C-alpha cells in the first residue's frame, strides 16, 4: 500500500503466527495453517465473519505457533503486516488444516497483546503513513535520487526478461503506474530473496532505508540474469541455414519426353553432387576417393545396383562434418553453476569437467579426453554426460552398446556387402553434424562377443587418443579424425571390460548416494519433475523431507534414485486421482445438497458477495487441498514398508555375523550363519559361493583350529580340535544370488569364533577384509559402497583393514561422523572389536629349556 493512503486498519487485530515466509505490503502469499490457535482464528474469524472488516488480520512473521493450547505464546516479532484474507482452502486428510491466500495491506507495530486464547489479539499502531516516520532532516533531493536509482534498476531488470510474457508486460506497466514508495515491497517479494532479507525490508519503516536495502538485491538479480544469458546457447540464424534446392520436375503430357527429363534431372543431381564434393572441406585423401567415385558414377547406367550404392556413399561423404565444429563455452564459473543446478553431489565428475575447461582455455588444440564413469545403476551417469555437453555448448549423441556383439556396429560394413552401412560412430557424426560432439558410449561393460567379431576390440581404435585421429570405418574406407570428440563411457563394473580397453579410458568412480544426498536430489529434481509429469502443482501436494526419508529407508534400498523416482510417481498418481475426483464433484452444483449423515461441501458461486457468508459454518470441511503426504498416507498409497531393520533380531544367537559385500548395484550387507553338529569333521558351505569365498572359509577354519587353545575354543565334547567328531555348516543367506570374493574372510572367522565360544557378536558391527593363514587382514576394494550400505542399514561400527584407511577420505563427512571405524591389521584386533568386552586370549607360558 502506498504511503499516505487513506486505508485505516482496525486498532485491534487478530494475529496469525507464521514462520514459513514473510508477507510484505502489496504482495500475496499462500500459507498453511495447522496449529490450534491459527485454526481457531480461521474458524471463528474468517469463516464466520460477515463483513469485509472481519477478513483483515495481522500476519506476524518469524514466529511459530505452539502445537498445544496449553503452551505459552513465544515472543512476537515487533513489526507485522495487516493482510486481507482472499481465499480459504483446507483439507481433512491426513489431518485438518487450512491454506490461506492473503494480500498485504500495510505495516503495523504491536503496542500491547490483549489476549492469547482462543487466538491472540493485539492493539496495533498503523505504520503505512511513512512520512510521519521519515527523518525530516533528509533532503527531498537525496530521497529523489534514491527513488530514481531504484526505478532505473527495476526497469533494467524487467527489460532483461521476455516482454512477450503477459506477466512481465504487466509488471512493466506497474512500474510506471504505481507510486515509487510502493515499489520496494512489491519487487522484493517478486525477485529471489531469502526470508531473512524480506524480514529486514519489513522492519525498515523509514522509506530511505527501504530503498537503500532493496537496491543491492536488484543489482544481484540483474548480475545473475546477465550470467545466465551468457551461458545460453545462441540460436542458429534461420537466414544462415543452407538449403539444397533441387530443380522442379516439368509436367509434361507427352510420354516420350518423360524419360529424357528424368535423365536430365539425374544428370543435374550428379553435377550438383560433384560441386558439393569439390566445395566441401574433406581431407585430401577423401577428396581423391570421392572424385574417383564420381567419375565412375557418371559412366555408370542408373539401372545397375552399384549406382545407388555409390551415390549413397558419396552423399554420406558430403554430409559428414569434416571440418565443421561448435565453439566451446569455456567460462568456468558459468559451467560450475550449470553443473551444480543439474546435478547434486558428483564432485569428482564436476572437478574433471572444470579441469578440461581450464586446459582448453590455455590450449586450443587439446585432444578430447576419454572418460569412463563406473558406478551402480540410477546414480546419474548417463544424465551427467548430457549435462557435460550442455555445459560445453556441444552436440550430444548417445550410443547404446548393451548387447552389441558385432564389430560391424562399431567399424561398419564393407561396401561389397548388400545392405552395407557405416558404423555407429560415423552415423552419430552424421546425425549431430559437427566433428567435436560429446559421444556417450552407454553400458560399455555389457558388450558381447560372437562369430562376427569382438566389438570391444573394435573400440580400441576409437578410444585410443594416439590412434583415433585417423579412424578408418570399413564403409568409408578413408580416415576420419575423431580426436576432437569427447568420449564418455558408462559401466556398472570394470570386471567385464577387457583390460586393453580399460587401459585406454580414464576411470572415474561414481558411488551411490547417501540418505542426505537422496533427500536433496528428491526435493531439487525428482519431485518437481514428477509434479510436472502428472499435472500437479505444489499447492495441491506437499511431500515433506521426513516423508522422503521414510520412502528412502523403508520402501527403497538402492545406491541410485530410480526406485525412489518410481515411488514418488506412484504418490503423484494417487494424488492425481484425488484431485480429479474433487474437480468432478465441483462441476456438479446440482448435487451440492446431500442427506444427513454424509459429508457435505457447499459450492459458493463467484458472484456471491463477501457480506453473505453468514451461512458458511459448513466450510470447516473445505476441499482436500493441498494434500500432505505423511507416514499414514504412504502406507495407504505404497502399502506396508518393504524393508525393516532386522539386524539386531538376526544377531540374537551365537554363530551369526554381518559382512559387507560389493555388487555392481552398489554395496550390500551380508549375514553369515554357522552351526555345528555331531559328525565326521566335514565343512559344508551353502549359498552359491564362488571358489574364492570357499577358500576363505577353509582359511578361516584352519586359522581357528591352529589357535583354538589360545582363544579357549572347544567343540561340543570339550576338545580343542574343533572338527573332532563335529561337522560345521556355513550358510550365506539369499541363496539364489551368486557370491564370490575374498572380502568375507574376517566375517567367517568372527562367525565361527562366535559359534565355538558361545558369545554373541555385537549387533551394530559390520566388517570386511581378506585374511591370510598367518592371521593378517589384507585390504579389499569397494570400501565407499560398503560403508554406505552399512550406513543405510543403521549399523554404527565398521571393521576394515588398516591399509584401507585412505579410502575413508572419499566418504562424506556426515556419514563418517555417524559411524565408528575400527582399523585392523590382524585377526586379534578384529575379534576384540567384534565382541563386547573383547575376546580373551590365554597368555602363553614361556617354557624354560635346560641347557645341561
């Protein structure tokens, strides 16, 4: 509201306490109401009021309403905003709440709190007449300079936007029509500002202070828009596009001249093709081959099958981007902003891209790097490749290699074959039209091999920086320069990639996400994407972070976010049904009246006057918007939780220990169970174990047998020979999953030590490490994925080999703070850490040998 206006607010105002946002005069805000006092204010004042005066309330920012009527009110913010309640919408699921749409009128100052219950009411003093509070010593010239400077920045900001958008054009007209005193509040609520900055603007009662505080906010927004405009890809000018125009056929009714005209047209096409070949920028070798082929084409009858093959070959040679390239965007700051906006976490990948940009600034003819992103599914390997192309300003092309088992898919077919065509590399270059795109070789670890050759071997030439400057496709049969192409390969594991191919790529590990990272990704990217795909808005559905954490821990257990994305999609579909049903009911006003005992919802027409709200007592049950998703709603939509924390229950008896395993899908926890029975000293292993894991089990039992006296381990008959008349059965649950690797050695030793000692392993301990016959603990791989798996399962202590201590630096700080790491170099240290109170060792008695 402008200064000096004739609006007078009541001297006593009911107060709405909010902590979500800050309402400024002249702006509109939507706020959720679910606390007792605020709910009572809506029911008693807004829904039962009969005049316009009853819809004016005081909005107090930065103050939380207590969750109980019995609690005292907190200290109220001194300055508030008198607001007009424009709309009241509410819901009864999962709990009663309202959503208010309020418009700010003017500032007020609280003089005295008159009552606290059922809702707070205060005596206020209106502050909208700002000239009464302006410092009279300030000259009007200085205030005029501030106002003019503010107006100049405001106009500059609006003109940087798209004026074809109606809202932007309307804002431009408002700048000229509204009083200058009202502009700081309105623009502060429009531009991107924090709640703390809005609170400072609200507290600035003096007009010159408000101008001085708002001008830097406008300058910051203008600089951000300038930076964004620089990073945008320039559109191609339609006038510069070259369109090949073929001569129109002449329409003739004389049959004898039709064939002659077609021959003339084909001859013209060959001449045009020859002209394109001579004017193209292909290499000297390729030009020589093409001119030779065009001479053969001129002498060749059109009826020959080779005529079409030769012509297709020449057209492909002309269309290839021999010297055409895009200009890289080398602004590191803008690249960092784009990468951070598109992807959360992934610091290694972002750092590598920025390093490439920095080197490109110093050296123009840098060869394209060959990167390989290795990580579990769903962590964003493919999408980050697309973001890298967007950051560099290059074209992007994806080549799916999963299941490819023919080397001709890479190198192409020779032209002697019927139906021959170039390989995927040359086809991709033809598609993008430039010689320096970003090529994503997806699923390079799933290449096959057949009688048609090995495509992994064919990729050796493509992915070798010393050879790909002269890549020869079988179809082209001339060299093509691939050195400017940025190749990015993706894989779930390096175990199935041939060593020669792996040696040519720069491996960058992309581990799974922590719970905190998944929550940020969900609220920054996944939820907005799902809302857009299902036609929903944030005013119709609210998914708090606590609900997201429940979905992550109880409904998904993965390294990536694909299952999380599917669960969020299921929630949006369920809410879409509710929204569609509500809209269907609203379109039938004839059924507004229903019998007693049923839920009734009154439909108020748009032309109803505000004074006629006397019969609106039933508005206490408004439409169900926005829908808040909590744990009860999750159970209704997604069903009962799929995963429960069963670690402590399964460790309730001796002979059970928890190990950590690495899989191509990320880290997993693994239970190892052991039992003993009377028998002939046999060791039984079940659970689809590989040879390496079977050898680890034999190593474990051998080490325990040799150290049985030292640790006082006995079988059922009390003998230190653990296999004397005793059979041992080791089982690794999830028997349908094949398991192998040396990292389960320490877990097997701990499980057997628990079995023979009768002691329980600590329920919050997991371990990994390879063992030797001498009792040493050797390092293993996949430490980061294993630690994240233990963190997801709620474990608190992790035993790892001492030589793996360096791998902990890759783990996020918040994850390391939640866990306790025990570094072990021998099995004695492992057993002491795995059992409460340590694992007692019988001291060795030194024997004195007589020297007589």
